[in-house]
C-alpha cells in the first residue's frame, strides 16, 4: 500500500498508561518502528509529547476510549507541528487473534501511515466547554424527573393520590400541600383548601385524594425527595445562567435557530454545543446528518437492501433532534408538520419523527452556514409539488379503491 504519512504515530490509551508506536523513515524503502510506554499522569504525557517532537512526528492517531484520550489530545492540540487524530473505534478494529495494547498501537500507526482512517470531529475548546454545561444540565434534568416520579410513586405507599388530580406534583399548589404534610398537617380538608387558581374547583376531589395513612416515615422520605428536587432546580438554574453567559457571542446563531419550528431556546443551545457554529467542518448538510446518525443506514448485499437502520451517532444530539421533531410534528401550519403526517401512515410515528429531526438538522446546517433565518416551505408543499392534476388523480384513485364513484367539477371562482 502507498505510504501517505512518513512521520506518524499510533497510541493505545488506558487509564494508567499509553502505549505509543512511532513510524520513522528508514534506509531504502524500509520504515523504522519504535514502541514505548508512558504514564498518563501529567509528567508522563509531557515526556510523551517531547518524544514525539524530538522524532519530528507530524500526526498521531488515538482511539476514542472513554475519556482517557482527552488529556493527551488537548496537550498535542496545543503543540505546534503535531496533528492529533481522534479515531472511531469501529474504524480501527484490529486483526483477529492479535489483541494486545502494543499490537493495537502498532495497528493504529499503520492505519495512519497508509491513510486508511479519518479523524473524528472534535469541536474547539469554547464549544467543548459549552457542551460540558449543556450535557450536565440535561443529566440534571433527567435526575430531577426521576426524583419527581419517585416522589409520585412513594406517595402511593401512603395512599395519597395527589398525582391523580394535579398534573404536576411539584407545582405551586401541590408543593404547598406536600410541605404542609411534611410539617405535620394531616387533615385532608385543610390540605385541600391550600389549592390555588383552577385547582380550587377540585377541592372535593383533592380532599379524597389527600386522605391516606401519611406517617412520620413518609414525612421524612418526602422531605428528602423534595430537597433533592430543589437542589436539582438550583443546579439547572445555575447551569442555564452560565450557558447563557458563554453563548452571548453566539446570540445571533441562537436567535436564528429558534426560528425553526420545534426548536426552543434550550434545544438551540444543545444544537450549538454539539455541532458548533463552524459548518465548514461538514462539506454539506448530508455530511452533518451522516455524522449525527440522523440519516438512513446503507447496508446492501447481492443487490438487496438489508437494512436502513440509522447508524450510531451523537446520542445527545439525536435525542435533542427527536424531541424537536416530536414538537414540530404537532404543528398544523408548517412544512415539518406536513412531512410528519405524510410519513406516519406507512413509516410509523418513530421513523416519521426521526425524518422530521433529519430535516431540522439539514435546516440547522444551512442556517449556521449562511446565517439566514428559517424559511418554511408551507404545509401545502407536498401537494403543490405533485401538481393539482396529479394530486386529484391520486385522491380519486383512493376513493375508487374504496368502491366509491366520484364526479369532480371545478369550483366557480367568486369575484
């Protein structure tokens, strides 16, 4: 095979050490390989960097193993003359029967040497920091949701059916009632009278729902769960403030993304934290969709399409796009809503939602690339694309298949 990179290296990283193989030009057509082991402590990584610089290594590939690659990648990223490549583990499967750390680093070095791998997308430092914040906020939000569900289930143990009456047991009225229960109030009528707003019309039902066997044990557990929910709310608010502060230089991009149906401020922040704002990293919108795992898979053999399942991608981004797709699907006056209703009869709700999420990601690429607001094609886009006559024939054929004879006459236009 042709040699693409003469001065390259491959690294196999673990929690405690790094096996590194370097490739250097030798005499004639032969190359010289050397393998060393370094500690992954800061002093060991600095020694590794100096060794690479001394040997004039220009490119090093490393497998994306957990988070162990980050210290070395960030160190070499700031080193002039060395280009670190983060490699997808699926693309560098080693030869069967030859699986050791040393063999792995040698194999990675050869793949880089012959140009058989491509680097994964690693966003710049500011986007990486923003990504840490948005991901932690998402995890905290999920933890809060689990605590709320845990609280609702635990109230069932005491016979308290509050969640059957109120839509949110952490809302103002429900929280006031729970605080009173924890404080020692057990009279259902007194608890029901604490309702606010529209819940005041459900006081008789609330009285029945709040009648149960609520003990001191239940009070301790409920107080602990409420405290965990309050702490989560505090963390979410603090993280949101920091995210807004870091996104101030990118406020224009955030405002443009919000113009997409289904994209809220939170989802716009997640999109930017996962893909960045520099769309030159992705040649086309299709490249971005492929990287994110939001396009049909390509698995074909003997002329038959075996599977169209989407490939693995950025799970944080895919989740956000699915949520945005589900939100946009409920709209009645947008192209995305029409796309969902067009696909759902023969593809199912989940696949149709993924398709809408794909369209949102394509729109995201164009918006961030050209810095233009979203332009909706309208709910009648698919009808206009077929043409009036073709659409009429299609609908008549469907009615005929149902055994109906229909006569169509043009509507008279009123002046």
